[in-house]
């Protein structure tokens, strides 16, 4: 059976994860959170002291990459959950330390190459909704449907800050806004697979739209 891929790219905190999860459930597809993958690698870097003088020791990280394998683990109601080496991660991936590191990890060619292979492998036997930065341009240039989400930095920072407060994650709104702006810069200017809208992707500005409105717009486009 040929599997389907829906690619949802865009900037941080535009609602990609929330919408992708909901769309996957609606369609009976599996949700692939590529941000989770990069954050898990970032957490590995922190936990294994692979930062010296604020510089990631890429040589050591590259040696470890073959041992970092993502796979599906069956959760409640037969839902497929992504695990790293069999372990499921949660809010520890959302810390400020990991958030400040994730875009730097994502600029490493070896990391992107390793995760590109993993992302394609995860969709071999199940139709997926995959969100990220380069899904429609690099990972799945022939995706069945492509979307690109955008929103004003200030609004995205407010959304991220509200999520952090609700979950008890420390940080200030100013710190979150600075992180959003810096991630935009790093993601858009990196030499390898920069954040850019695919020519055939449908762009949606979520600044003045709630989740329900954006979700309905996605469904309408897919149905048509």
C-alpha cells in the first residue's frame, strides 16, 4: 500500500505541532514530530557534556549518531509514539536550555543527514503528517500535500510563553521572544536545508487565527 505524506513546515510556535497532531488523528495517519527528534539530539548533547566553551563537539556527536535510533512504540489505543533508543521523552525536551540549543544542533550536516534517513524510514509503513522546517523541500519534496505556517514573532513568543507557564517551565517572555527571533535567524540562514517555503506549498499566516480556524483550512485544502 502506498503511504501518504502531509508536510507542514513553518516557523517556531506557529501551531505546527498542535495542528499536525490533530490532523493526523482526524485522517487516521501517524504524527511525526521532527522537532522532537532534533530536541532529543540536543538533550543528548547536554546530558553527555558535548559542549565545550559553548561550542558543540561535533566530532564526538557524529560518532554517537549511529547509536541514536528513532522508532515507533505502541501507546494507549494502539497509538504510535516516537521513541529514541526505545525511550519516550516528554517536557524535558522543552526546557530553555534545549530550546536554545536545538537550532545549533540542526545546522550540523551529519545530524540532518542522520535524521533525514530516520524521518523517511518512519514513514515507510504508515501514512504520516510530518511537521518541521524542510519537510516539503528536502525530506519529502513529493509530499501529497504541503503547507507552510507563519505568524508574527511577538505572537509566537506569547504562545510559547503561555505554554511554558501552563507547564511550569521557567523563563520570561523577553527570553522567549529573543529565542524565537534567534531561531528564525538560524533556521532561515543555515547553509544546509534552510527554512524556506516550498514553491508548491500553501502558506497560512496564523497570527490572527485560532487553532480551529487553521485546522478547518487545512482540512478544506486536503479535501479539495
